[in-house]
C-alpha cells in the first residue's frame, strides 16, 4: 500500500488520473469525496491483467466532523451528548408534508404505515405526517393536475414555518430558500399575500424553481404573488428595507446530520475550512439583513440545522427582542425532543425515540 498526498487529477466527474513515480498514468475510480485537497491512501490490485487503483481518503470529512462535534458538543450538551450522538449517527426519520395543492390522496397509504399528522390541531391545510418507525416509504405521486402529492423532509423543519405564524395578507421574505422545503410549508397556509424567495446560489435557485413548479399551481407562481431572486442575502438591507411582515432566515450552517453522513459536499472537507470558520459571521450578516428587511413590528425567524452554540444563540444574541416559542414547543412535546433550558430560542434534539432534527429556531421582533 502506498500512501501520500493526492496527486491525482480530475478528468471528468467519474474519471481521475493518477500520476505515479514511474510516470504511468492510471485510470482510477471515483474517490469517495470531492475534496481534492485531501490526503489519500493508495492501493493497487491486479485483476484480469488490469491494474485497479483504489483511493481511500485518510481523513474523511465525516470523521473530522464527528471529532469536531465530540470536542464541542460534549461540553455544550453535557450528559445528553452521548444519546444525541447515537441518534445523529442513526437513520433519521422523515415527515411527509402533504401538498394541499395536489388532490392526490396519499392519506390512506400514510396512515397504513402508521403515520400520524402532528399539525392537524391548527388547520387542515398544513398537514405533516410523521412515521412511527424510521423507515418510511410512500413514494410521491403526481396527480392528474401534474402536482406532486407530498414532500419528504425532516418533520422538525416545519416548526420554523409554524413559528413564523404567517397571517392573512402578509408579505413574506424567505431569504435563504433553496431547495425549498420551508417555502413549500409556508405556501401551504395560503395566507401569504406576497412571497419573495431568495437564494444566493444560482444552481440551488434553479432547484427551488423546479420544486415550486412540481408542487404549486401556476396561478400561485405569478409575479404578483411570488418573486424568485438570487441575490446575496447579506445585501438585502440595500435592496429592500422595512418591507416584510415576516422574514425567514434559514441560514447556511454546518448541517450536522449531513456532515456526519456524507463525505461529498461536506463542509468539514479540508478545502472548506475557511468557509466553515466564516459561517457565524455570514449567519450574523444574514440575520441583520433579515431584520432590516422586516417592517417595524414585523417578525423574523432565524433557524439552522446545527447544534452549534456559536451558530445559534451567539448569532442571535445580537438581536434585540426575542419572542418566546415555549407555547409552540409545549404543543409538540410528544412529537419532538426539545433541548431543556436553552438560554435563547428552542432546539429539537435528535433522540432515538423521536429521531428528528437538529433544528434550532429563534423568533425575533423588530421594535422600531
Ligand atoms: C439551510 S439552506 C436553506 C434550506 C431551505 N430554507 C429549505 O428549507 O429548503 C441555506 C441556503 O442558504 C443559501 N445561502 C448561502 N449564502 C447565502 C447568502 N449570502 N444569501 C442568500 N442565501 C445564501 C445556500 O445556497 C443554501 O441554499
């Protein structure tokens, strides 16, 4: 087995060339991670006269993420960290957000799998079904109208949308909206008068557009009702101030579950260290831009899918007035496992008995 810094070159998305000492260029398979700065262990095998080269990443980003989480979350969460850790490393549960715009009836299928609706208390529009078991297979169906029946997402992701508490006639901004799960949840209420969905990434905005076209009727996607933009959200204060009744600021973060499970596109990759370190600054700038975009008396919901205090409470501490979400968490205490005694905001903790999250959320009110 050879070992050393990678000196392979990407030829295409599935082909890599490895330059060896004797100048032989070998065709190799896809490494397990897109981190081209990573160190690899290289091993070769001869099979039917062909030399096959295996690249094994030495420090997979998933392992670096786990080391980082062990170091920070054990202090932050204390004695509950071991059980949260096991849950994070186990198969997550999904919830099915029913698409109320599609008339496809998947209710029976969902109920036959033991799924129950956890938001029906509110109205018939915003139904989200949670399974009893992690394994949950009800494929999305396309109704005759062309729209899909339901959207699979972490059920805890619906909470920030409920907490935003959109009322009839509201103007709403979803500042970091792609791929669009929360946008869809917001649209299900049908209360919104005007929705602006934005994401800085052009490719992710295209994905968002596709999601909206698959779930929302064309008459709701007109310029009068919906605007899709691809601006840097931190600049929103220069674009449109004092405008929106509700602003959702669902910021980029270390996406803890993804970072533990997928080496590809992982923020703990060595070539993304700078980006990861800059996250709290970016998050604070996005939150401040969201606050500027809200009209006086408007409300802002900040959310992440990380357990990290420096990306959650520390970012929010810069905001002025924090609205209590205790009534909401009490309502859902049988469905989600909420972190006890959080100083600011609320957090759904992954737990083996209810393996959703992590979702952090904090509701702010602009005073002037
Ligand atoms: C956590 S994801 C949003 C998930 C989305 N709200 C949903 O429910 O599907 C964060 C998003 O922020 C976007 N983003 C990153 N930097 C941004 C910026 N400066 N302005 C606006 N969006 C940004 C990323 O492209 C990413 O799509």
